[in-house]
C-alpha cells in the first residue's frame, strides 16, 4: 500500500475502483457502535475548527446533511489543535458511536488513536484532508479534493498570464504547517511554474488559513520584499487578509499586485467579481451528502472506494459574476 493517499486527477466525481482499505478485524463495521442495528446511526465528527469561511460552510453542510439523512451527529470543534481532535476521537470511542469522521488538522501523528478506533471496531472516514500513515487499514476511505491539482491549476493560470514577462515575483501565503492542503497546494503550484523560469516564489510563510494571519504575513512581506507582483494564497481568507494589507499600503490589489486564491467561498468570489482577486481555484466544502452516503455504506458492510474526489472548477472575474447569484456558500 502507498504510504499516504496520493492525489488523483480531478474530473467528474471520481471513484477509484478499489475496495476500501479495511481493518484487520473480522467483526462487522460499527460493531462497537452504540446505535448499529438499534435505530439511527450515530456519527462522531471532529472538525478542524472555524478558521475560515470555507470551514464554516463545511460544518453547516455536514450538520444539515446528517439531519437530512437521519444520522445523529456528535460534533466537536478542535479549534485547529491536533490534541483537541485526538481527545474528541477518544471521546467518540468511549461513547461507542457507529462511525467516526474527521478532517485532520495535520497529516501525521494519528496512528495511535486510529488504532484505538480500529480495535473498538469503529470505522473511520477521512474528510477534506488526508493522513500520512503506513497503515492504511486505520481508515475506510478519504472524501475530499485533490489539493495538488488545485495548486497546479493556480500555477497554470499564472504561467499563462506571465507569458512575455521577464520577471514575476510571487509571495506565497501557506496554510497551516503540516496540513495536507498546505503541503499539496504548495507542491502543485511549484510543479506548474517550474517550466516558467521568470516566475519566482521570493517569500513563503504560513498564514494558518486565517484572514488575520494572511493580513499579518502580507504586511511583513510588503515591508521586507522589494518587488511583489503576485500573491498566491492557499485559501480565500488569507487572500482577503492580504488584500487588506495591500490596500493599507496604498497599492491596488488585482492590478499593482495580482492575487490568486483557492476555495471560492462567497467573500472570495465577491472580491474576484470586484477585480481585487484575479483568479480562484474552487475547493468545495459541500461534502456532507457524500459523507453520509459513505457512512451508511460502511456501517452496512458494503465496499467503498479508497478515495472519493469532489468535482471542482476555476473562476475568472466574469465567471464569478455569473456564479455569485446562485452560490450556495
């Protein structure tokens, strides 16, 4: 088995034609759960936090989808701390829930608690973010985006936009250190711009996926970096924070300094429509419906794909204007 879940191409909702990475126990999935066979399925959901508009939309969608599916949801907010998520998962195990779902704060450090869930015969579903573990039997499936592909889309746009230019200096606002989207969006972007030597990432620092973090880091970049042509932010919120810093410095975002972000939440899309952001790569937070379907299949002992990749697109200014009126998040 691969050491970690590898990115796959984003297209229509892609289901990798593999059986689930199942556990080594002969007991039925959810055998340790408190509600299996007794009525409503009980799901323990350990959320990263509420660090961004994307995360807020994701939480709301999971909660609404659980209600619509008749699944009892036990929800925990980790406030972006791994230790809080581990405590929540252990609490779910003690409560004998039927299934555990969580979006890992960082990629590493999960084997011990996931082994505890496996020994309790409680299946685990990863949502939005992957884990880096040699034992892929510790979780049933991963539902989420191809973050490397997202970073590549951002880089591809910049390569095209930079044709004919002799020098393009980029500052990068990274997500939470150690988090899968931060690692993968950085890699995808770097891979895309490798063939364009005029594009250089001259500074890169974490803004922790928050608007305040993006603003603070961008303020520092504006003081320390002599020439900035482009900001590449790993999410909309950091990009929006960077825009505040750019405007405070007397520059025009979208013109003096171009801005590329990932997510496509409402505030980001509005900034794109207004010309303050130049390009957005979508990362959909609406995973709830697919998560509840996967949970029901896992509890029923059905095979599920090793990975389920969400369908996503990209937006220019005109596309954002067209999409905003019907945008769900």
